C-alpha cells in the first residue's frame, strides 16, 4: 500500500505564492493593458501573484494612499506621480531597491537616462521607471495650413501663431493650469529656466515672469482660453470643436483624445524652445512601500522587469503613447511611428529632457504656483505680483 503524501507537502504550493497588491492610476487602453501584463506575469511563474487595482487618477490615488498608510493599509507596489515620489522617499515610505535589482550593465545602459536617473535620491534607488512622458503642443493642422503657418519652434513664433489663429469663433491657444504646474514649468525650462534654485523655489525668475507675461499678452489680445484641471474636459472639447487651435498637454492625452471625432487633421509638435532650453519629464515611478515582505519586494521587482522586456515596452507605448524607456524597444516601434510620425514627437524630446526637481516640498510648491497662475490669468492679478505671492507662500512651507 502506497504511503499517503504528508499534509504539509500538499499545502506547500498554495503557501509559496506571494501576493503583491499594486495600485495604479491608469485607465482606458493603458489600464486594460496593465491588467493584461499582470495576468501574463502571473501565468508564467508560480511564485508571485500580482494584484493590480485602479486607484483613480494621480491625485485620487495619492489621497487614497495617504489615508491607507495612516491605518497601516495600502499596497506593496504603487505608481507614484513623479512630483509625489520624492515625498514618499522623504517620509520613509519607500523601500531602497538597489539590493533587489541585480541588473547587468547592459540592461541599465539600455534605459534612457532621464527616466532611469529620476528614481535615485541621495545615492539610493527608490523608484523604477515605467510610464514616462513629455509635454507636447497639439494643434489644428488644417487651420495652420489655411493660414500658411508652420508649427512654432520658439516662443516668439508661438505667440505670433496664437494671434494669427484667433478669430471671433476661436482662441489661438488653450492653457490648462494643471495642479502641479507642469505645463507652465515646460514654458519656463524651455526658456532655459527652472522652478527651483538649489533647494529653494524660484518662481520669480526672469524666465517664469516672461512665460506668464506672454500668457497675459495673449489673454489681453483675446487669443487665450484658460482652463483649470477641473475644466480639462471642456478644454478638450474646445479643441476638438475648433474653439481653440493649440493646446499643450502630455503625449499620454492623445489616446483619450482619439475618443472624440476630429473635424480636422491633428498636428503634434515639440514644445516651443529657446536655444539651450529643456522640457520636463512627466509620468510616474513605481515604488515599493515600506512594510512589504522580502518576498513581496522581490515579486514587485520581478514584475517591473517583466514590464521592461522590450516587446512589452513597445506594447505599452502603442497602447498609451508614453515615451519608450528602453532603447532596445525602438526597432519594435518603427511601424507604429511610421504610421503617424507625429507619434514620435514626445520621444524625440527625450534628447533635451530633464527630471523634475526631486525635493519633497516641490509638489506643495507647484500646487501653490498653480493657484497663483489661475488667480493671475482668471482673476487679473499682475504676473509679477502673482509669482511673488507664490514664491512667498512656497518659502513658508516647512
């Protein structure tokens, strides 16, 4: 008679699988693909079970995470918007991942530097690049052609185009005062400036003042439509319905825009830029939160490595329009970019992209700047006073 298997042996496979809850902020095609990635990862190995959960947009996900951390809850893996990421590190919420990576030199060198470098704070890696974007200029290509205009290369050409495209029915430019002032930051860095100097806010710089004064000139000329993030849907509708001819946004906004029926050809151009100017990277880093077990940390890192396989990077770009973070994914994207060359604009800006400031206070500072921009552009507060007010409030943050 055969001896029965010991009960403990029969239970081992079930006990060995480590669950890795993952909160993310991706919906639409990107969110669906992320769920698919998790299913594929779970199917190809038995050690870890990745559990993705949509936690709302970046702001909702952050609010939900902060509340969960207070009660000892929360996920293992979190998609942290890059201005929120330094705060998690500063508050001791993120796990230093260097001991878990074990990357060979070729892998690290295959990652585009700005996205890879951003995850390092004070010499330790806390973030892993995933969805990386740059801001771009969306424009009504038909209206440009009708006026004999080309996509503006610098801010002088941009201002001239915005005025030329303005009519009784349409504004030349739609500006969204997003809560992290990322689009305004692009207007500053593209002029060679920065919103931070050392470890202090730098809102009263010459470049910031020039950017806000330009927006005021367009406003006075009737060439500007100003929307807050809460009005972002209206901004999209204004653009689609030809009530605005240009709009700045993340390249990742493109798939959502395709839900609308465009009555015109869509153009996409780099952010207008002065010599030596830069564009700020956007997107998020994947962070493993303190409290995770050793096995959960390793599972989260293994999932990230799966996401970073070149074919998966290419699939991600095709679904989300984010920038590819690995060089070896580029040959796999040739057809996607050839089909519509405008899709490559955001990626081409990586050559002069820079990381956003990695200061834990920066997210709060940027929020104060966004409030000042809205007060100035919607409420009429003079540019210099608005920036001085934002600077004063930011300097008071402790």
